[in-house]
C-alpha cells in the first residue's frame, strides 16, 4: 500500500478540512506514492523516533503533533526539527501528522478523554463553524428518489443523529434546448415546462464534491441546475472539546483523584472545588483553556485541559473547577486511536506503537 492509501484511512475518519487554521496536519515529509513497509505511531516525532523507525524497517511515521508548524528557512541540523527532517529524508521515511482534525471528530482525542472518565450523553463542546452548505437542485418528479438516494449515499442530509434529511417542493421548471443539445425531455428550439421537485439538503463542505458528482451521475438532465449556499451554522458533530455527565455525582476531591489515576500523571494542577459534588464535566485535549467560556455555557462543574497559565486559573472565579493534567497526558492515548483505526483496516500489516517516551517534561 502507498502512503496516500494509508493516510486516506485517517482522513476518512478525521478530514484535514477540520483542522484549525494554525495547524499543519497532513503529509509533512515524503512521497505520497511511496510504498509503505510498516508504520510507527507516536505523539511527537523526535530524532529518537526516526531512529527507531529506521531500526525496525518502518518507513511511515504517523504522529499527532506536526513536526513543522512554520516554514523552515534552512536544514542545517541546528534544531531537533531540522534534524528530524534530515534524518527522515536520509532514511526514506515519510512523516504524517493528524493533529487538530483528530481533536475535532467524534471518537477523537477529547472523546477518548471522556471515555476514560466514563462520561455519558457526550456532545461537542465548541462545534466548528463554516463547514456546512445547503445544496438545492431541481429534478423531474419521477427521478427525485434516485437523486436523493445518490446524494444521501455520499454524506448529504445528515443533521445530528438523523440522516436522509431533505426538504422537497413540487413545482414546474422551464427551459428551451439549443441546437447543440440532446434534451432528456422537450424539443430543440421550443420552451418546455416539466413537473419538477426542488430538493434542498445540507452537506458538509468537505463532502461537497462527492455529493455533486453523485447528483450529476444520477440526474437525467444533460445540464443539471443546482445552487450551493454557505451556512453560518455550527456543525454539531465536529469541533473542539467534549462535555458530558458522570454516571452519578461524585465528591469533587474524589473525582480529581480519579482524573489523576485515569491519566496516569504524577501531578495535576486544579482550582478550589466550587461545590461538594460534581457531575457535569467538560474536557479538551491539549491547550484548551480558550474553551473555558464554552464549558461555563454548558453548565460544566469541571473543565479538564492542559497548558493553563497562572493567571488563567483566576478565570474560574469560583464558578467551575479547572484541572490541568498536562499536555502529553491529555493526548497520550491518541496513539491508541490511530492503532485501533489502522489495525482494523490493515490486517497483516506492521502497525507499531513507538517505544520512545516523547514527553519532554519530567516530574519530581
């Protein structure tokens, strides 16, 4: 299999369109058409990780954090980033990153955190904006079912936990076929009126091309009329963070100890408990304190994230408990997400978890 074929499995789970503007997810080093001998999974790419891949004969590294966030002006080996790129190229190893796109999908990083804490009734904490469009097309009445089935099969018409959603209006279309046409109905040079159904449905922007192709293939007309409107709506199934409920209320201090245990960290930082019992929990893997307002709006008793600065703890203002569990600790199970996804799709293929501890922080 090629790098492209393998990474397409990840992108079908977490499309690159879902990454944040500052991010650099995707293929960073290597050729997408290169044949893959084996895969090494890691949170970060360091020179030791590249050396491990080379020693094990693995030529594709899939990481959570991109090794390059900004453009490199030189490759002289003066930083660990430069050395990683140089070593990867020398050893013909490709590097691929799946970062905030994996943070943003159901089953991604924050959902994994919620799973570890046993949360139920989970939902996205801050849904992504600008990723939905409305598709409108006009179809002869007797072909409307065919077109609807075609576009639904490509991912159109999903609203929350409902699929095959559309709005349909019966009307009458008109057109006049030119001399160079081959009209499905009507005659060249004459205005024709045809009973049609106006079909309206919602489409995730990253699936639009596939939906349009399916629509055109299923549509009987030589020229298919359609409109695409951008929607200023949240995509409720995609976005950063997760909020959910504990199976039953817990004493605040007991829950804090539970968090420490589940994330296997020797040290966590937290603000004073606001109430004796907590039940509604918000989480965000990585640097997520910018979602504090969303956690408060969701009536969360606790917000768990990482990289909280000293003065940001004051923003709890006795309204919520902020828990900082550490960046690596919040995302450490991302490798398991990658492994479970790829091992199911790639049977009898070498998919290994890195044995290198890439967390640069030690505790004493």
